[in-house]
């Protein structure tokens, strides 16, 4: 007997962004002959099963306690469940999101890095494993990549060739490319694709000297297409935060600051200063002010003139810092 299945997209109220897990659940249950629709709180009791998926730690007030929950947004509740194999193997059914004008694609799952602030190993595994590419959205105008560590895959060359055959622009979706793994061959492969949006890398650990890696691998003329995530507030000092941001400035790479704790005033305002590019390009951090508690007075950061400065290339070589 067909079942009545309800779906809840916790993050997308207007159903414009698309949730890959829900599209696969939708496809699977349609194949089983079940009736599948969006679940409204007034009618929760009418469904045999309800699935709720969340990518972000947003409010989940409308998720019933008996729903099957999944996604990174539920990790704070101790839920790290993945899709059952029979659902995971399904291609997404894009009819669930008729406004969606792009395709999701992935060629691998998991990441071997084990970064302490990352949830990917819990959700996808500590090893990078190739997976079967998915069918594309027939209405799709570009491809949105979901690989957590694209170049950690042994099949990355095949994946690049497969993307080229699609003849569509490729968006790396904010999933940063691990610049520590990059070679000149990989950089050439990235920029051989039709790209939509910037390429993302990350400099989370201030003790890893990413500066020379960028300088060596990414030509100056291409750095304007690169954005670098900078994690602050986890295991770094304000001096280390400023050093990384200003180092990226000298390279011609835009930083994007990611606060570990958005409740922290320093982290929140350092991110606001850096990520608002007209401000970042014209006002030094030492002269940046912000308002507190919506009052008229401003708080000024300690003058940073004496904080770590970005060394020139010649001074780094003199100090023996010429490693890649």
C-alpha cells in the first residue's frame, strides 16, 4: 500500500536553493509508488513518515520529534545519520525544486584531513572515496560541485574531463580546494574549466605557511578569481588573524573571514571589517570603528601599527623562509 511521505527543508523557506538529500528521498519514494509532498505543521499527523534535512544550525522549531532527521544542521543534536544506501544511490529528482536552475554534482565523498572544526569526517568519512556522478538537472545552466576535497580523490583527472564534457560553467560552491595538495597540474586543470564564481581555498592554521604556496602555484593574473577563507577565534590570536588577512592582501587574493564564535565581539567585527570589501580596501583595521548595542558611541580597536607586518619576499628569503 502506498505511503504518504512528508518532507521538511529546514533551511529554505521558499524552496529556492535545493536540498540534495531531500531530492534523493523524493526520487526513491516516488519509485516505490508513495505519495510525496512538502509537510506543513498543521498536517504532520497525516503522514506515515516525515524526513527533515538541515544544512545549517538554524531554528528547527517546526520539525516534529518523530521526524527522520539528517544533515550538518542536526549535528548539534548529536545526529550524524547518513542516507540509507538504497536512497543514496538514487539520482536526485529536480522536480521537487522547480525553480532550481543548476545541477548538483559530486565525484567523491569524505576527507582525510581530520580538521578539528570540520564536520565532514563525521558525515562522510575520514577517507576520500570516489562515487558515481549523478544525473544533471534538465533545466540546469551550471554545475554546483559538492566534493569536500576534490583533489584528494584518486580520480580527480577523470572528474575534470567529465566536467568538461558537460559544457557548463562549474561552481566550486564554497567548498574550498585544499591548497596544500595542489600542484601546478591541478591549478592548470581548474582554470581549464568554465568557471562560475571564485575558487575557494583556506588558511585556517596560522602555522601553515600558505603564502608561499599561493605565490608559487597561482599566477598573479589569476589570483583575482581566488578567495581564501580565514578561520579566526578557534586557535588563533588577533595578531595571527591580521597577519593572514594582510598577507593575502599583498598577494592580490581576497580573504573571507569565518568567525568560530559569532557571539564574540572581536570575531564578529573583524569579520565585518574584512568581508565588507569597500571598507577593507580603504580603512586599516587599527582605524576601524563599530557601534556597540546600537548606541551612538563607537569602540575603536587597539592601534595595530605595531602588530605583525607582512614581510616582503626578500626579507622572508633572508630569514630562511623560502619553503613552499
